C-alpha cells in the first residue's frame, strides 16, 4: 500500500461530498429515532409527519438544505441557502437562550453553547463569499481570528461533554441512541463548515482580517481604566466634600459658643482673677515681712 492510498483512507473527513452524505444519513437516523422514541403504533403517516415537523423542525430544515445542495438549484443558490441557514441557527440560539431563564440546567446550557459556536462559525464562514461581508465590514470582526479548525475542535469538545452527561442521566436506550446521533450531527456539521472555510482560504476569498481580540481587549481595558479613574476622583471629591462639611460644622459650633458667652461674666471673672492675684501678692509680702522681723529678733539675742 503506497502513501497516496493511505492518504485517501485517512482523508475521508476532508472530503466535503462524503461528509455531506454522512450528514444526510445521520439526520435521517435522528428523525427515525425521535419518532420511535415518542411515537405510537396507532399513529397514521400524517400524524408521524406532523410530529416530525413540530418536534424536529431544525433537523428537517437542515435536511432539506443538504438535499438541495445535491441538485443544480441548491448549487446555484448556495449563498442564499447559507443566509437562510444562518438565520435559522440565530433563531434557534435565541430560543435556547430564552429557555435558560425558565429553568437553568447544565445540559441545555451546553446545547446553548453548541448553537452559539455553530452560529458564529457559520456567520463568519458563509458570509465571506457574499456581498454582506464587505457591506457590514465583517473583516473587522475579532472572531475572524478563530480559525474554522478551532471552531470545529471547540464544538466537538462541547458535544462530547454533552453526550457524556446525557449518557449518565438518560435511562432509556432509545434516548441514548438519539443523543449519540445528535452529537455526531453537531460534529459533522461543524466539520462541513470548516471544510468550506478551508475552500475559501485556498481560493483567497476575503482572507483579510483587520479585527483582532487585542484591540478589542485594549479598548475595554481603556474604558475600564477611565471608569476606575473617574470613580477614584469621584470618591476623593466626595471625601473632600464630607471633610469640608465637618470643618464648617465645627466652625459654626465654635462661633456659636463664642457668641453665647456673656461679656459681663467675662469682666467679672477677669476682675475676680485680678483681686485673687493681688490678694496672693499681699499675703506673700506679709509673710516675707514677718520672716525678716523674726530673724532680726534672733540676731539681737
């Protein structure tokens, strides 16, 4: 076996046609499994069709999308179908996001993340070959830094975690099989988008990427720094205002006390202090005179 044959054996996942056919098979298995899980033997063909449309509308529409790609109509209006697919996943993402507020659970949250990354990957891939790319200046989007391969690995990891949790929490075998098919679909669909992204890179379709996360992060950092500085200045200003108010209150109280002092009482106190001082002085002089007279008497003796 030569190297070219080995390359053909391991590169099936890089064949967009093979991946597309595999997605069609998996979607059909999802629809069949979901009906066997919730269906009944008494239901007619029309009832089964209504259940498929009501419960699995996403998979039905995606199935129609991939079936149309097999015909000239789908190939001709490929970009138009991609825009509809992006709108579909945007609606699914919004409904999943709103359902989180009703009852938060880890499994619906993981499903929300899968829809989010699929939407971002499809949005930044399928629009590259349309006029919307330049009209909306999508080349400035920082998400262009995340390659299609990185999106594929992110979605694959989240999908595997989603499958593992469902295997732990699901008791019925049919539910496990359905979850397995859904997980495979997420991974294959992300792989399909990644292959189209690689095709655009090979044909130099709008490869210019002006946006990056560094500028986005720096802009947020500058705004945060400005907010911090403004908040600090505001706190300092409030502290100065409080200090000024306290000083003003103390000054008012001091002035008020001074105003309330009686002038006559001050004079009276001053006079009393003066009389006490003179009295003490006179007492001290008298004591000195008595001491000197006593010393003279002792000297005479």
